């Protein structure tokens, strides 16, 4: 199986930046896709950005230009660089890995104050 550990969340003011990390362990060579999702209280979980094992990326329409997903294969880690943060970005951010099945991380809280 695959295990995911997220980190890098925190409290920032509007306009600030955060860099989230998702470290994978286990059957890492079986992973074909990893993505970042977010969920605010009472709201549906939604895709933020994804990246394939080949390096192709996709983003939610409201994300592109502010957020960037990347990976470091040597560290088995995927990152989400978030710039120009807005209060509406406040949510728990989750990492997801797809292989023969799927694994979700525990989530990391991002809070953006006005």
C-alpha cells in the first residue's frame, strides 16, 4: 500500500503564500497520479491540482496562475505552492495517490485571514 503524510499548512494573511508537501512511502513506484484536494466545512471536497507520474499537470480553473503543483522524485514528495492566498482558500487540503486503488492523506489545515 501507499502511505501519505501532508505538511506545510498554517495561518497566513490574505496575499500571503504557503508551500504544502505530501510525502509518499510504501509502493511508491506503483503510483500513476497524485493530486491535491481541499474541503471547507459543510462543502464538497474539490480538486485543486493533479500531476501524473510522467509530469503532466492539471488545475482547477480558479487555481491556475496562483497555485503550482510539482514533484521531487528523489524525495518521493509532491508539493503545492500557493501564492496570493484569499480567505476563500481556507480549507483542509488533502493529498491523494492513485495506483491499483487510492490512498488519502490525513489533511493539513490552511487558514487565510482577511
